[in-house]
């Protein structure tokens, strides 16, 4: 296995995958459940144009792109999951088959891109994400999405525990409070990997030719 020390090495499309976590209506839209329970979704909405540009560039150079979607329902709800502070107002987030569980406007996977369904904070727990990445010989994950301090951070941490190189994309991730977003970035920077902007990542691809992303 290669040693990937620099950001450019960790963004190499032959070794890296972009993991887009939970950019769904309930977490991003002002009409979603997070906003309705009083969360400030403005940062989540504001980062979407950066993310769309990053996805377009990732597709241009043939980077593997994997989208993570959370769904919840009676088959996956457990007492410990139900009785969390965020659920005191009722179980109404990313319920199976609802508009809230759909990906947010403008985040539209191509047929060649993979969508992984998860039922907990981490995209690696009880999903096929690790299998998908290993099948592609992926060594490095570029992680972004919502919320920075919950599902994105948990996924990044678990990616590190599975021995992937981890880079969190600061301006393609968002939390509902700035201090929580910045706290996660500092934690990742200190203990789990790199933190980079979408433009810094795009810049590492500037000399790469356009390439059709492989099917998934």
C-alpha cells in the first residue's frame, strides 16, 4: 500500500474517493426536519454550490464519488436510537420513503455513481461502503456533508479506523453552529487526517485530463 503524505497524493483519482454524507432535505432544506426543530441550516445551504462544483470536477477527472443517504424506519429504530435529545420532538427525520430522506436539490448521483444507505451516524457501520471502496482499491477518502460534527465526523473517524487516509473538506461541510463545525475540523486536523478546501482539492487535479468515471 502506498504512503500518501501530501494532499495531492491523497486526492489522486486512482486512489481516492469523494464521500458525500447526508446532503438530504431534512438536514439542509429550510423545510426539512432540522430547520423545523430550530436548527440553523444556513451554512448547510450555503456550502451546496461549493459541493456541486467539487462533484463536477471530480467527475471530470474520473474520481469515484459515493453518496451517503440516511434512512430511518420501524425496522431500524431501536430504543437507544429513538431516545436521543434530537428526537424529543418525535421521529420525523429521514423517514423511509419521505421527501426529507431524498437528496437535496442539485445533488443528483449519476447512474455510474454509488449511493450507500445508512441507518446510523457512521457510513461505515452496517453498510457496504467499505466493500465498495476496497473493490475500487481506494486508499484515501475525501469526506464532506452534513452535519460536520455528527455524521461527517463519525464517518471520517471510522474511515481512519479502517486505515483510509482521511481528508475533510471544510467548505463542503456544514454544522448548525459554527463552533461545532470548527471544533470538528480542529479535531480531524490534530488526530485523524487533513483538512482542505474544495479549491485546494480541485487545484491538485489541474493537470489531469478529463476522464469518464467508471461505472459502479
